[in-house]
């Protein structure tokens, strides 16, 4: 475990020198909630306090973006020539995968520090149990998406252009066709049918249920929890399998 943590810090310190990108994301979140959220809340009917609904959606989007970055970061290692060095280290492929995942979790914790705190402050009257459950759900969602992107990242060893096209298209569908910004009942039928396959639909509705939003506008929390557990277990398992079987000897350029 000590070697895993060393590897995490080795990559993380370069990401945080300096942490301007994190501060910019915090600023962008606050501007979106305070200005755009206040404006659009005047236009949305059927949801009381839509700005709070919107703020939770932005937190989910940040979680997704950071998890996606974890997969892309692995691809960058390959094309920058760092992957052969990582593979030469005296650690197992499973520990290497664990290090990549933990680095993504550390970056996610830093990125969510201000947005999640601000959102919880907006909601108010929350218990420590609901806050802990919310944080756990966000990280579980993040690990699931990271596992999915790490699995897709192996496409890049064959074609980086194909990987970019797939990830861009998939990210657009997963975010836009979901309940991140609008509840399921407000989506047109053709949108709702696609949103049912988006992990962010279940992640956002489960987080909102934990934080006390009206259950009548959300999906069944037990069903959402089961979907997220299945997603994380399957994608992380796939990532470990591919790390063991496909990384060694592949061409990264």
C-alpha cells in the first residue's frame, strides 16, 4: 500500500503545481449557481427551489468530468511515454490500477470541496448521516465512471482519434440525456428512454433523495442504488481485467 500511495503522490503533485484549474472550477461553479441558476429558476415550473436542484446537478457533472479525466489521464501517460516507466515499477498491475483510481478519488475530493460544501449550505437542515451518504454516493458514482473510462482508454492504444470520438460522444449523451438538470417527469419521451441508460440519472436522483428532495420527482432510490453498485463493480472489475491482460506490450503511439 505504501508504494501505491507514493505513486499517487508522484502524479498528484504535478497536477497541483499550481492548482489553478481547481480554483477556476470552483469559481465557475459559484458563478453558475449564483447567477445562471437564479435566472433559470424563474423559468422552470414544477420544481420548488430549482436553484438547489441545479446546484446538485452541477456537483454530479463535476463528479463525472473528474472521473472521465481519470481515464484520459491514463491515455496521456501512454502517449507521453510514461506508461513504460509505470509498467517497469516493481508493483503489480492491480496496484497500478488502484493507484490510478486513488489519484482520481483524491482529485475528486479536492474538486468537490467547495462546490459540495456550498450546495449543502444552500440546502441546510441536513444530518451528518445524509451528508456522509451523499459523499459516499458521489465517490461511488465517480469510481464507476472512472472504471468505464479506464476500460475505454484501452481503445486509445489502437487509435487515439477513435478514443477521443467515442469519449466525447459518450460524455455528451450521458450528461445531456439524464436527470442531472431536469427531473425524469419533465423529459420528453424520446429523451427519457435514453436517460434510463445514463448512470448520471441514477446517481443524481439518489443524491437528491439523500439530501431531502421531493421523492415524487425522483426515481426509486433502491433501484438507483442497485444500478450504481452494479455499474461500479462491473466497470472497476473490467478495468482490472484489462490492466492485467492488455496493457503489457501494447503500442501507445
